[in-house]
């Protein structure tokens, strides 16, 4: 490891983790430097000064194979930053965590297995257990969750992935944060919400989806990601009554340079009830990544309808129902959904009484603009987030 000696001449001031004799500060005419290296499985953070000759040699400001993130900058103390590593913990740490978790109780069943409440070091965690025959699904979901810069307060926090052999068969574990309120579907079945509560739930979903959909450009950037299975059962409710988007196993990542998605194009995945019209009638342009984001928006509009129905107006509240509950069977086929959504062009009904409440009136308008048959006409997640943020200020919802 090369120790950069601080230049004595007045110049740029930088954080220097090696300079304890000068109050962890160095000065240079060159640049401030910050780097995170993976050395023997451990992160090593270095912050220092780069001199002019070193800067001209163009060594310090470029990543090498063992450097996860390197940055040079040119303002005082600009290297006083936290560099982002890939989401999730180093693999060795993940394995150690998974092998010290005690499973407590089963809390749900999904498409590929069971979800358990577990305890690890006194903390609650959720453990999604896949069978070995679903290894591709387990690997895919773990891969998506570990996308660089994915972490967000409204996306389920990933902790670890591991396989566990109990002697008879192999289990594949995904460990994540635990949210005891369960899914939004469970929450809405149990609870009535106020207008402010509805706004908080809706805003947090829009915030999480906007982050998922957004591309962050840079060496440690984040690709745009489409979820492809947005529904109330795949969104969790946190203690603070906001949401976290979960179940990223069907998600696709966009490579903006090559303009490709990272798995074979199979548009008809997800839950039939929540499928966008263009997926139901096979008119979706799968060569354009925006198509997948637009399909997510249609699904979000249906989730918003589920939330809004449980909003109490003057003591009046409707019972929880799934979207299209009055138009299709409990487990509809694609053909049954296509007839209703595409042929008859029906959408969930928006009650007249919503017009008497500003929050519900705005939410109703958002829903309609998520449900357009033409995907290109639908709102973006960022636009929805901004509109609901403005509503939140008006309603003083303290989201």
C-alpha cells in the first residue's frame, strides 16, 4: 500500500486516513483521493492526497481489478464521502449469517417456496426458502437484490443468500429485513386507512418504484430495473406504515449502452390479474425496455385502487377486494382477463364519493392515468411520486 505524503505547500485540503499526526488532513496541488478495495475478502477504505506527478501518471484515479470504487476530486475535503459497494454483504459474511439464523415460524408461501420469520443475533429477519429445483429463481432474485446502488428505504433490504444442506436435500435461502405487518394485501384486509395513511402508503410505493426504474449513470451506477410482478402481495408494510417493494425474482435489468435486457424476453410473466393490457393481448413491444416499466405502472394503479377502497371517508369504508373482483373469477385465466381489460376495456370502478375528498380525487385521477390502454400515455413512477408528494404537503401527512 502506497502512503501518499502530504505536500507542505498550501493547496487543496483533503481527508487523509493515514495522517494521524496532522489531524487526518493533507494538502496537495493535485487531487483528493478516495478508494475502497477488497483485500482478502475484507473492505479496505483509503482516503488521501494525490500529488501532481501521481495525478499525471493516471494511476490513482482509475479502478483496477481489486478496486471496487475509486474517485479523485478537486475541492477541499471532497473525498470525505462514503463510497458505495455492491448491495449486500461479502459472500463469506452472507454465509456466516445464514448459518447462524434460527427459524421461528412460517409466515407465508410464495411462488417458489416458504417465507419464515427468523432470528439472527437478536434481530428479526425474513428467510425465503427455495427448493434446489428452483435454483435459477433463487440465484436470479439474489442477483437482482445485489445490484449496485439498489438500496432504498422503499425496497426490501437484502441481507444474505446461501444454500443449506440438511443431509436430505439442499435448501436455498434469501435473507432480508423482516416486516411484521406482512404484505400490503394482509395489511389492507386487516386495517382501514385515513387519507393521510393512504398517501403515505402510495407515496412510498411510488418512491421505491421510481428508484427501481431509474438508471444511475457512472462506474458504480445502477441499471434501470422493471419489477414485472407488482401487486399488493409483493409489497410489504413497515412499522412506520410505509411500504417496501419486495419479490424481485422476475425483475429485468436494462443495459442502456447495448439497449438490451439481461434475460430472454418473456413478457407474459407475473400475476394475470395485474397484467397490463398489452401483455394480455400480445401487443407489447418487448424490444423497448420502457414497455416493461409502463406495465409496472399499470399494476401500480391497481394497487392504488386497493388502498383507496380502504380509505375511510366520513366513517364510510368499503371492504377489501382485489382488482376486478366483480368481473373475473378468483383465479382468472389470461383469456378471461383479456376479454375484460382489452376487449371490453373495463377497469376497476372509481366510486362517486371519492370526489368529496381531495386526496381520493387525486388518487382516482392517478389511477386512470396509470390504466391507459396505450402504455406510452401512462404516468411515470417519478411523475406519480411528485404528484403524491404535493398532495402529502397539502394534507400534512408527514410521510
